[in-house]
C-alpha cells in the first residue's frame, strides 16, 4: 500500500510518533478507474456482496468546518443501522484529553497512502437511516442526529458561533462497499467505490492494522497486490475532499 520507505527522514520520524500514540492505522490506495473490473477479478470480489451506502456531509456553503479541520458526516447503510461521525484532522494524539481517549466511541487513527499521511480523531455514533434522510431533507434538526458527547466535541472545535443546526446538508454521495479476504492473503481488504455528481469515481482499496504492525502490513499488502497485477500508479485522491469540492461555493478553495 503506502510507500512508507520513500518518506524523508523527518517525515518518517513524524509518522512514527503519530503511529506510536494512535489507536489504529488505515492503509489506503486509490486505484485507476479503468482498473476497477480487473482488480475485482484479481482479488476474487463478488459484486453482489457490495453494500449500498449514502453519505451526507454537514457544513456551511463556504465550508467553514472543513477549513477548521472538522468533518461532520452521517451515513445510511443498506441492511444495517446508519452511523454518524465527527472527525477532526490533523491532530496530535498526545495532546488529546485523556477522557476522550478512554471513550469507546472515540478513535485516533493514522491514514497512510502513497505520498502522505494524516492523523485524525473520530467521534462515532449510531443513527436511524430514516432519521438521516429526514434530517438531510430539512425535516428534522441536525443536532438530534448526534449524541451529547458528539455535540460537546463539535462545540469544542467548530468555529465560534456556528451551531449544528445552522449547517447545510451536502450530498448524498452514493457508495458501494465490499469486503474481501483474497485467496493467498491473510488480511481482509475493503474496496469502496464513490460515485460523484459529475459521473467521476474514486475507487479505494484499504486495510486496517494495529500501530505496531503497520509497516509490516504495508509491505506485505503491497507485495501481494503487485503479485496479482494490481496497478499501483494511480494519482492518490481523498474521498471526503473530492466530495466537498462538488458542494463548495465556486470561490472557496477546499
């Protein structure tokens, strides 16, 4: 997956420090759109195993939350209860309050992909799929989707004076997600296909690892994908940034 060995000495030191204090590491790789079918075949993916999801973001039209490093999201999931998340990035794990780190719904994760990495803190919650839809349509207050703890986390990191109910629903972005454990590989891989309003797509392959095994997992996963003929040369993109770009005011950089 990520070419961790190609980082500079300072970047590697920064990454090691973040990983050492994180709860988990997610290794991500953007694939070429044209390679989606061949990669699926190489990994033994059955398209009928894919789960349909809808992601809504909540922000201002000029993306004030995004500029503050805060992402507010709700996700509807086929056959399962929906979920919500408030994500703050970048963060330094050692600077986060201990009470947050002890919460079972709070997670600090390093996302690593070829060319870069970022550490984020996520406060997760559950939500009813129908309520997410009603809220996105403007028929219910946004704050009701989130737990008391999530609302407190939002208040601590959102721009001053910007309440949850003042945000705008952005989306949805439809997603297809599939999990697979390829023959000859001991780890589970996750594939996500994000479908954007202009017809473009992002195809992402990922796997999670414990902090102490991140470098080994990255090496093993990359070697496995190369033996299966997976093209690893695609330009790397981030799903959330690309999604928000479609909803941002034309004059606002993301």
